[in-house]
C-alpha cells in the first residue's frame, strides 16, 4: 500500500485554540485519515519548518488529498505538503526497473 508523508503548520488561530483547549491532535488526524480510507502509521509534532508530520498508508491518494483539502479549508492548518515515501525494498525494485529503462533514454546531444 502506498505511503505518504504529510507535513504542515498550525495557523495562529489554531495555536490559540490549542492553548485555550488542549486536544489530542493525533486522534483528530487518525479520524481524518481513516475517514479517507487510510491508516495513520505515525504522528509527530516537529520543530523547524513544519509543526507536524504524519505518515499515512492509503491506496487512494485522491481521497487523502480530498481529506487534506478539507483540513486546509478549515483554517486550522497551512503549508500542507504531501510526498510519496518508499521503503528500501521498494527502492531496490525501482532501481532494477531503471536498469531496464536506461537504454531507452538518449541524453541531449547524443
């Protein structure tokens, strides 16, 4: 099942609400991912560029993106980024495929 890493930031209004009424954001993220048909594998609050990172497995990426669209529309999060993640085994298979395709590619000037 495809894996995705989603990062984002809480808006200032969401941060204010988190201070006034602390809540379990992992549970909220899990409910959203499950509603989209996926599984929340991990949830982290992070330092640096993003406030949170989640790892999701889901077959239908369009459902994940729709759920993230709904989340962004709520005004609670911003700067959502979604990337596809691959295991080492998956990447090994990709490398093998690349070896099969390499002869089909002609670089510029050749």
